[in-house]
């Protein structure tokens, strides 16, 4: 029965391997002390369902085995998809959605444990390279290798490989790094001069959950989504995927706010149910639009009462198809929107021209949705 349950909630488990009104303060289980329970206002939608535009097998017609897409970027007429299993960047025509070519291969082009992708102002690509002597590699939009950014850390280190775990701002790379006894932190690297110089560690782990002993820290935050603000150049957001929590920081790493999203009724219900179960990872990843609306998925648990025991919950959901919704949260105006989606586990990748690009790891296809205008 538990296997069926895991299948239902694969959004939550597959990858384990803001000023607001009406805020109250209290200490809550494993959420960080001082985080603010924010009671957002819901924006009613004229259309509450996402329109499915297409399902895309970008590898159709190629001899490339399907893999795991972890990031995407857009430059001109091309879309670029960073792929973790083969450690390649696949190039797709934006209009036809057909596979064109692949970046990365033998020699200096070779990539290891791809963890991120970034399009620079010069329309070049920076690709996160989590193992080996280089932290980042750069390529032209045509796929020509440009340079390596040397990794000066000790050889036995690890950078997280899920979506949105790095971004670049003014030649500074913000990268999520897993440290054995301390869980995950952001590391800032200065890329100027073609080298990688570590500036400091920011976003201490205790900012994202309550104080715990060192043996538990690495397990508490399995993954993080790191999102650069598109409204305020001096701010970014960090979302641990195992909590409904959004922390905001300035570019120096100083915490601005810690917002507990359980003031949203639908999210609080989801959390109340899932915390009775054997795992605590809730969603794949998050994406952000040009108005700083932050999008992520959650399961609705249809037919389950929040007072049900674990055994009763398992009995109710066994063999059923779960209902998955998309929520959009805006910390700047304290609002949220709810969207109905299909019954499928999808990983949000990016929003381009009002369209939400996602990856379905169960079928290894891209799933494209139209976001409503309202």
C-alpha cells in the first residue's frame, strides 16, 4: 500500500535520492523560530484551470536516451535544457519544439553532474558543473566552448542538483552547496577575471528550520529552490522543498523575512495531513515570474479529513489518482492564486511569455501550460 501512496505523491518524493497582512507570531514544530504565519488574500480567477498546450518529447528523432531535465533557458530562437543523467545541454528550436543539437561532450566540453543553467547578458551559457576541477563552464549560444571557471574547493564536495539551485547576478554566482554536517547553504562566488573566488557562506541552515542536532541537519532540508527577484534586483528567495516556507534575503545574504505559508488554508490542510506520514518533502521545485509570483505544486488529498489517522489516510488514497494543484504566492502584496492542473507530477522549470514549462519525470516529457491572463 505504501508503494501506491508514494506513486500518488511522487511530486513530493521522487527527487529524494515579503510584507503580508494579518500576520501572527508563534513557535511551530520544525519551522524556524520567528517565522511569520502569513494570512494571504486569495485572488479569484475567471479561469482556474491551466490550459495544457502540448506534451513534448524533445528527444524525438534523436538517438539520445531520455534523461532528467533540471533547468532551462531561452536565447533568441533556441531553448536550452540542462539534463542531469547524461550531463548535457540540449538545444531545441523554440518555434517547432524540435531537437537541434547537444552541448557538452568529450574533452573540454565535458560536463559532470549538471546542476544549473544561466543565460548571460552576452547571450552565452553558464552551465553548473558540480564535480571535477571546474565549478562552471561557459559556452556560446551556438554551443562553442568558451572557458572553464576553476573550482578551488577540496575535491570531495557536492553541489545540489535540483532545479533553481544557482543564479548569477553582476558576475556573482549564488550556488547551493551541501555540507556534510550542516545541510545546505548558499555560497557566493566572484566570477570576475575568469576565476572562481569564494566570497562567503550565506543563508545559514537554521534560517530554514528550527535548531536541530548536527546528525539531523542534512536530512531536514533535502533540496532548496533559489529564485532571484525580478522586481527587486537586490533580493532573492529561498524555498526548502520540505516546508511551506519562503525566506527572502538581500544580495549580501542578510535575511529580510521568513514567511510561513500555512496561513493559506489549502496549504495548511495539506501540511496537517502530510506531517502524519513518513516523509516531509512536499514539492519538486518552484519558479518565479516577472511580478515575483512564486509557483509550486501541492497535493489536495481529496476525501481525506485532517483528523484522519495515518492508517485511514493510507486506506483512502490507496489506488486513487491524486489531485495536484498549482499555487502562486506573491510576498510583495500578500496575495495567492490557486490553479487546477492535471493529475500528474510535474516539475516547474521556467515561465516564458506567459507559458509554464514543466518536466514530467514519470514520462520524461516536457509539459507546457498556458497561464491565465487574469
